[in-house]
C-alpha cells in the first residue's frame, strides 16, 4: 500500500452544524476545539449554530473552517491515523501548515483569524464573486477571461474545472461568453474574489502579520498552493502571495501521487476536495471525515497507516 495524505478544505465547504458530530464523539477533537474557542470566543457556537449566511462571511468562515479541520485531523491522529504529507486548499493551507508542525495549532488559528479579517476588508472594498467554469479547457477559460478587465482564472481545481474571480460588473458578460463556448458556470458560496488582484492589499497586510511568528521546519511534507510543489525556502512569502495567486490544486495532487500517495483523507466539512481528487485520478482512494462512523470506516479500510 502507498502513503496517506490529509487534505484540508477551503472556503465554500462550510455548512451549519459543522464539526458538532466529531466534537461530541472524539475527546481529541473536543480538547483542541475548546482550546481554540478560548482564543476567539463564539467560534464553536458559530460552527454548530450559525446560519449559512453567518458562515459565508469570510471573517467567520476561515476561523470556523480552521477549527473544524484541525479537530478532524486530531480525531484521526487520536485513532493512530497519520499522514505522510498534507496540503490545504486556500485557507486549508494554514490548517495543513499547523498540522505539519510549522506553527502550533493555536498560532495557526491566530494567523487564519487575521487572514480572514484582511480578506474580508478587501472583499468589502472590491465587490466580486467566484464562478466555477465547467466543461471547458484551462486554456479556453484563460482566453475568455483575458477578454475582460476584471476576470481572473484563480483556482485550477480539476480537469475541466477552473474557478474565476470577477468583479460584479463583469461576471454576467463573462458567464454569457462561457455559455456561447459550450461551457457552464456555477457560483461559489464565498463572499469575495479571492486569489486575484482584488486581494493584493490583503496579501501585503498578511505578509507583515506573518513576520510576528517564528516558523519551524515541517514534520510532514506540505505542498504550496502557489507552486503546486512541496514547500521549499521562504514559507511566509509563499503564504502571503497565496492570497492573491491562483491555487494549483491539480498540480498539488499530481505531485503528491508521484511521491507515492495513494490515499487522500479530506479533513473538514463536506467532500469537495475528494470529488476533485477523483476527477484528477480515479485510481486513488479518497475519504472524508465528518463523524465517528467515517473514522471507523477509514480504520477498517486503511488501518493506522
């Protein structure tokens, strides 16, 4: 058997009640969740009882997602399931960073909370949306986007699926053009045009914030959204750049598979990443963790690695 990777979800996967089942079932999940909630009181209540609209606000989404993801990863670790490598999609990269040992879980939570604040501020200054474009090649999406001043290909999710960030004034015309070309679009459940020039000032502010932290060497291989490769060199620069740069998810997954990963476990709400990974390579095994039953399934089928 090959190796296991944990992959941490990004914005859009949030859902009311997320993390509650694991909190109630896993002592490890409960312990870390309570600890992080002390740093930002009300986060657990938002996860368990917040409305979809509450959770869509970036300043809420990111801390809630981070807490839920770290709790799920700790619940797996508690059962002896450990990865050889980790990666996270967008904000999930901060959770992956913490789980790899570069920073503590508490520091990661503080980092992601500030990241959310900076991104929320920019989202309010530059109203924008994100669309997944389906049924067109990467090159076709890039060509269509180039016809507009404020449409940017930003997330390379899987073959035949590229996400764009676009200004509210440009999106309707872009969607019409996609339809003309035989593609279709799907609006994402996020409140901003992330991973694009709309987020430049957030990236600058976040880079300054990261200088307050001392980063350690990772204990696990961790992959960068910006390059698609395992981290090398200046982690802080890549993390700040990530906010305004495309997410190279296809490249990340392919590189992880080349390194020997054949089992991907999505830690966090939903199964967005496992769906994308299956589109990239149908041969790999994928799991997602949401409750005690899903952990038992992984234990029975994968063991403790």
